[in-house]
C-alpha cells in the first residue's frame, strides 16, 4: 500500500536528549513537510523540503533540524535546544503545490 | 499570510447535511482553499480543495464565493463517523509552500 509511515507512534525521552523522528513515504512525492500540533491547536509548520538535498525553515524551526538525503525519507531531529518539545508531530508529503498533501499518523513525543 | 476563521463547534443530526463555513478574507489570487479533518490523535485526512470553482468529490462539496473571501464545506449526509475537527486551510505558495491551519470546527454528529 502507498502511504506515509511515521515511527514510532509514541516516544519518551529525557530532557536534554536529542531525538529523531522517522518519516518515510512511497508515494514518489517530491515535497515533504513536518508539522507540530499542541493540544487544542492547529498544526504549525516546522520544516519543509521540495526536493532532495534541499529544505526550508517553516514558522517554528528553532530547536529542530532535518535532512533530505533520499526522496522517500525526511527525518526530524528534536534537539535539546527546543524548549517545549512535548507535542504531536505530523509528517506530510505532496507531489506538487497544487495537489493535496497526505499526512502520516503522527508521533507523540513526551519529554520528561 | 492568509488566515481562516471558523466557528469553534457545530452539531448536526445523522443523515442531514452538515454545512461548515469558513472565512478567508485575506486570501491571495493564487492560493487554494483546502479542507481536512482530524479524528482525535490521528493524522489529518484530506477532504477536498479548490481555487475558484465549486468542487465535488465522493466525500463532500466545496462552495467558494465569487469574491473568494469565504467558502462552505458540505457533507451531504452526515454519519456518526463524520464526527471530527474540520480544518479550513489556505495553502500559501509564494516564496514558500505551507498549509496554514487555524483551530478548526469541532463537528459533532448525533443520532
């Protein structure tokens, strides 16, 4: 089946540790995105990539880093510099700017 | 960036049409309006999108006003499984590519 896979679904980390969230898609989409969602809020864009080896900051990129070495993969690292990392993280992909973006099922990160 | 305004919550009887309004008065000419819905703790599900013309698919219809400052999502025969948060979104593509989410409308479908 084609789709976007995020793993793991739940993740716990100690404060001060970096953590990497996985996002893989087999839809052959060029563009991929990372969003963050806090309770009762809409989604906010962290980073996006329109092509391999290129990515752009979104609205809340501080404390996060990404890479896009392969078309299928767009991992997100939550660094210790992110002040409030506990949140629901969603990855998405789309073929171009005029078509729908498909979302993964999300990773819920809890930092204790 | 364009913003959207939606009522925080709405109710609808099962089998009736659900009409969800959205205001996007600052939308630019080349920005699409998208609708997604999200069931608790899941990823948003795409419903429909449009630029100027009304659109219809197997899930819903999208009615966009002529001045493009507002739109309405119509679920023709709501079911209990349509209970979710519905997001009206503007996709900004000038010098970027992002879906701008608001806080959405929580639709409750009741028996």
